[in-house]
C-alpha cells in the first residue's frame, strides 16, 4: 500500500512538472505581421466571433484562424494581444472574463 501511495505522489508530481513546463511565455524580437482571414457568416443567431490566436509552434508564432462560439452567460470575451516587454514581444491569449 505504501508503494502504491508513493507511486501516486510521484505520478502527480511528474504530471504537474510536465504541465508547468508546457505553459510559458515565448518572446520574439519583432511582432509578426497581422494575418487577414475572411470572417464567415455566423452559423446561428447570437454567435460570438472569436478572433484567431497566435500559438508557439516549431520555434515561432503561428496564427490560428478565428471561429464562431456560443456566448457565455454573464461573461465577455477579451481578445488576445501582443505585449512588448524588455525581452521582446509575447502573445497573451484571448479568454472569457
């Protein structure tokens, strides 16, 4: 039983370390050029357009296309934006608030 408990603790620790290593801020010296995507017609009444986000992939930022989503009751979508700090530019992902 002690061995099983120790294995559970080790698995939880390894999982948390793995997840924390995945999340991070990546910096680039220049903000990528804005990509234009044609916005399709809304699929249903009341749909909310979520602008695309930049994601870090292959050592650079790659643009993901926007999409329509169902509105969340009592919440508003805050679009992602570029942050310019002393280390360069980093993308702050959009989220519901």
